[in-house]
C-alpha cells in the first residue's frame, strides 16, 4: 500500500511549461530566431535549465554564455510569475484528499527553493506539503533518481511505498530508475512508448488520480 505521494512541480502542479516556452521564445527572438511550441515540447520540456540553455546556444549559435542566457530567462520569468501562474486542474482537490486520508505529501522539484515556495504560496497550497526537496539538494538531476530517492528518505518511507506523479519523460525515467511507481500526467508531450512502459499508468489530469487510488490500482 502506498503511504506517500511525491509531486513534481513544473508542468504537473502548475501550468509553467508554457511560461518556459515563452522565455526561450523571447530569448531567441532577441537574436532573430523563431521557436515553436512543438520544438520546445520535443527537445526541452522536463529538462534542466542549464542543459536547455546549453542546447539553445549550440543549436542557434547564440553569441552568449550560459550564465547570460540564464540571467535573461530568470529576469523575465520573475515578471511572468508575478502576473500569476495557474494551478493544473484538480490540484487542490487532490492535495486535500491526500491530506484527509493521511498520505504523506512530498514536493520534489528541480526548481530553486525560493521559486518553488513562492509559486506554491501564491496559489495557497504550500501548507499541504510535509517535506520538500529542491534541485540544489541532490548531485544529479533527472533522469537520475536522486531527487525522488531523497524525497523517500525525507518521508521516512521505502520506494515501494511511494508514488511519484510526473509529467515528463525525464521524471518518469528518474522514478523508474529509483524503483518508485510513477503515474504520468502529460503536459505538452505524450511520452514515447519506451517511457510509457515505465509507468504504473498514464492519466490525462490530476483529477483522475483520486479515482485511481480508490480503485486500488496501487
């Protein structure tokens, strides 16, 4: 039986992937390039900011350093986040259900602590989480399992009693590599078949997680 649910943040709890796309689009337009949502979903969604910036610079031959590109996106992201970031449908209902049914609720995000807590607080859900793990706390990012194993450790549970909710292929692989069951709720991209095979299920919304748990599929 599962006792702990581990949540990714971007693209899973909050509708931030479209903001990430807009950040890269803004950067590339500065240097005369175009960038489609499809390209973002295919090559950049669910990856680390540093890795994505390296790829953008190489692919588009941008005359900037990774640090300069990251500074550009961080500055603009702050503006977008101040305008508000929406929760994904079903987020509050699922968190409330898990709390009422004594699940441990853990956040595991590659994001920085300030950014993550800021957006959770903005949406009034920071108090639901028993523990949080941030990208700075682990040596290797997704698709390595470190962040989810750290979440299990903070929850005081073995991986087999935990369930990860993820939207990205890198997150699916990370959970699978750590021996943790994972449900994928896709955001911009349906995972390829090899990643689908690593999941316990694929649901189209967080709204479907409560029925999944109540059906005893865990």
